[in-house]
C-alpha cells in the first residue's frame, strides 16, 4: 500500500508539471489533470464501496496493533472508582481534584471518596463572570473591533479550564465531599446554563461600554457591578442549588466502621482533612512551537480576578516523561492533559500512533510534525486526565502509560485509557508535577519573568 501511495503522488506531480499554463482558479485543464491522476482500479473501487458505506474509523482500525496491546502495568496507583463528568467540560476540575483524592482515601482508610465537583464549579462560574466584567471595564476605551475586545465577547465564560484554576478556588472557597453538594442536571449538562450565562454577560458587557460612551465614570460602573454579579449568582443557584457554608461529614472506613467526623466549613474541611500544599505543584508543557526552557503565562487564562494566569514551564517531552516516571514510582498521581481525540479507540481504551491507518485507506499521507499540528490548529490540548501508571520493557524503558479518565466506568477499558509511549510524545501537552520530582535547573526557570502570551494563543 505504501508503494501504491507513492505511485499516486508521483502521478499527481507528473500531471501538474505537464500543465501548459498555471491559473489561480480551477480551470478545465487543471481539473482534467487532477481527474487523470485517479485510476479506478479494483482496489480503488473496493475502497470507495467500503468507505462510502461505513464509518471510516472502523475500516481503518489497525487490527494487528489491537492484538499487540494489553492493559497490564508494572506500576499502578490504585484508584477505587472512576468519576464521570457527564456532558460537561469539567475534565480539568475532575482531574485536579482526583490528584488529591487518593491522599484522603489513604489517610482515613476509606473504601472510596469523591470531592464535590459541583461545589467548586459553582464558584468557578461566578469568578469567571467577575473576571469578564473586570476585563470589559479595563477595555472600555478600546474599539469594539479591537482583537482583545472581540476575544472577550467571543469567550465571556466557559466550563473548561486548567489545573491552575483549582488552587485559587480551593484557597478561597475550600472543598466539600460529594454528598454535601451533589450533582445537578445543569452541572452534568452545562450547555444550556452556559449559553444563558454567556448571553447575560454579553448584555452586561455592552451596558458597561454604553455607560462609558455616555460619560459615566469608572466609580459609577463599579457600583453597578454587584447587581450584575447578583444576576449571575441567581442563575447559578436556580440551576445548581446553593453551595453549603457548613456541613456534617460521616464516612464508613474499609472495616465498615461508621465514623462521625464532625461539622466543617468548606475551608476547614480542606485544612483539616486534605491539607495538601497546592503551591508545591508545577505545570509543565511540551509546545515545540515555542522556545523551550522558558516560563510562559497566558492572559485571562484564569478564573479568579486576583489569581495568577495559567503559567507553565515549556520543556522537551523527554524531560517531562522523566519527571512523570519519578512521580509515579513515588505513588504521586499527576494532572495530565492531551489531544485525546487523536488515534483513540474509545471502546477498547487505547491511545496509540497508527491505531487508525487512514493513509492506507485513502492512499494519501497525513503526516505532520507536532509543531506543525500546533501552528495549524490541527492539534491542541482537549482533555484532562490523571496519569497513574506505567509499564516497562525488559530493559527498563517505559512502553506505555495508564490514565484515569472521568468519562465513567463504561468508557474505555473499565474507565481507564492505555497510552503508548510514542503517543505520549506526540499528543501530550500539559503535566502537573510536584516540585520534588523536578531537577534544580528546571525549578530555576520559575524565577524567570514569564513571557506573556495573548488570550488567543493556541494553547488557551
């Protein structure tokens, strides 16, 4: 098939070189040349019949690669149950909280435990609404067609995010167990609620600009902002319920003992039950389109106005994998984000290069480097999961990695995804690691003044 593909490409080149004239449009002559490169032999006709009547993914699935794969791991951090974000973009929040979850389970000898993602998501949405309103106030002098203003009104709020948004929320609002604020329909199905909040924020943003155009001073506009946020808060309470300010926590340990732990506020629950120092974590990135060994931040990529923008160290993937290995062998799970849709067999829970052989199906090459995919928006980080395991060869090199997903136990292999080491190289983007697993030279990069990237950066 590779020889067939090379022949097809050669025929195309020869045909184009034989054109007597070059035109900007598709001329009759150019069209005839294009059509002449396609020979309807038996193989091409069979491919047309197969692909036009079936899902191309099922036809391109590499059976040999499937047969070579397994879900056994030399080292795995135990996970009691798989969480489920349902129809929402909250993977970042599930993943961030799932980094902390094993520590609570181990410390209190629990069968299982889960934080309330709904609780923190409520405050995430209110904080993002405030951030948008503040951004509109700060840009009220700028033309409505300015790129930054356009971006703000295109992206007033969303349910997505990154790791760095979680520490700000936890520090400010604490955390609660899932039973203290359970999921609502709208936390599990965010589309309509998000659409209505975006609509309201855009209207409020235009009102701010109209006040400014009418000569209203900043002090006047700021006096109106609490009423605007109160409208967003009302939408959130009606859609998701009221976040608790105090709650009782009872749990059953692995020996079936029922323990009444007492009454907590969300802040005291984090301080007394969790207590992890969140500033000990560092976000790493492999973005070959940017210079390595530099610290970067992306403007507006945060939820709390007073919090930091998303800041990361850009490193070659080999150094990121070395830190990941040290972390896993110390039983520390990590926040991991990637372009999960590329070469994913969702049913079998497998991420591997060439898992879907589209080149053999169509007889054309789809090859691009990681840098090219980023620069052309062909690839970017789309999903967060927890990196919790690795497997090694006889020589000790890592062959594959294990990801704890948040799509429920029915997705993938019992809720997990197995990722080959080669897939890690091409489609991993972000990894959050404890400082203790990073060399001094990498930690020194944190002392740099971050390079500020615009909000429309490809990695936002």
